[in-house]
C-alpha cells in the first residue's frame, strides 16, 4: 500500500490542481505515502487513435520508470489508468511485442519488466484501504448532502484490464466510497453514459449535447453536486457547463467536485487545502450546508 508513485498525467497539473491537492490531503489522512517521479511523461492516450505504436512506447516508458524505482502506480485520471493498464497487459503477455518495445526503450537506457501494478486512486481506496477503515477516519457526517456520481468510461472498461474488481455494467465502488461520507447517493437516468469528452476536439456540438443530456438528468433530482473521478469528464461538466448553458439556453449552476474533495470534508479537512477555491462553479451553498469555512 505504501509503495505507490502518483501518476498525474497531463491534464491534472494544468487544469485540475484541486484534484491533486485533495487526493494528497486525503492520502495523508489515511496514512498513504506517495512517491513522486518527475521523469513521468504523458501516458500516451492523446496519440493512441492516430499512432498506437508510439502510444504503446510512451506508456511503456512510464511503466519502466516505475519498475526501475520499484514502485507501483496510482493514477487519478481514468484515461491514464486505461492506457497504462492496457500497455502493461499487452507487454506482459506478449514477449515479441515486449522485445520490440524494449528495443526502443534501450535507446534511453530503460527496459519494461512485468510486475508493476496500476490502480486508480478510487480503486486503491476501495481495495487497499477499504470502506470500513475509511469510515473510522470520518469526522464529519455529510448526511445533509445529496450527490450524484459520474464514473466515466475508462474507470472500469474494458473490464479485463482491471481484474473485474467492480461490475462495469452495474458499478458500486464509487457509490460506496461516496456513501461512507454520509452523503445520499442519487442515481439518475443514463448514469453510465459517456461525458462526450472523447470527441470534444472533433465534434464539439455532439460532445456538448452528450454532456447536456447528463446534466439535464442529474439536475432533475435537485442534487448539491456532481462527483467525478476523472479530470477530462470534469472539463465537460464544469469547464463547459456555461458554454452548454449559453448554447442551449438552460441554467444549471451545478458544482462539479472530485471525490477526494468530498471525502476530505468528511475526514475533517478544511476546504482550502482541498482546492475548493479552484472549482470553476463555486460550491458555496453546499459548503454552507456542511457548515465549514470556505
């Protein structure tokens, strides 16, 4: 549990610093120690659709760096989790492919060796810490809050990459992690649908329409916030929320929070170190319900 290195990827350091801040604060409260490896780079996801071979080498480089430092990888981004896990599985099971990739890695004095584990932060909390242990650390019951969850496409799919630790058609892991805070978890229509982020760069209108449908279904239930575990999903629901409101003449003002921000509140951490001031849509009313200083 204590030999993870935190893999931030590209989006989080630039557009989701509150995710990193809250994850680190929660980790400290729960006795998790992260090592940082500055040599990490992009996971390879952005080029996968156009150059799968280069994407694989990029992912393998990161895995080789973790192995060199005798560390497993904890990710915060669903896409990073997927790409690194898929590369790890392919290279572990296919020696010919591994030899081919290692020929490239040798040029920078690295080598992929099987054995590195990749876990999303939420999965690590769920499996390595456990619901009961987290519950023991809860200091503030958030039973006054109603929240909905967006899992995102790559957290559990394809299921064979993640040892089927949760049911990708009927997931419960993040629901249980959120429920441990005391908050009511509110389901909604099309809960497992894509946020639209995967096609934002090529079909913006369709992407925004997909996000709008989700926001429509979520806000019908008068929830206090939408909880996410993926930075790019949050970009669709938070960063693009005002654009959706303007384009479709609707109004949501729905706070979009990262799960560690909510868990952090329940653990007794103040909003500032959890990065609430960095949220684009302020959770002022929600924090007033919780009765904490903003």
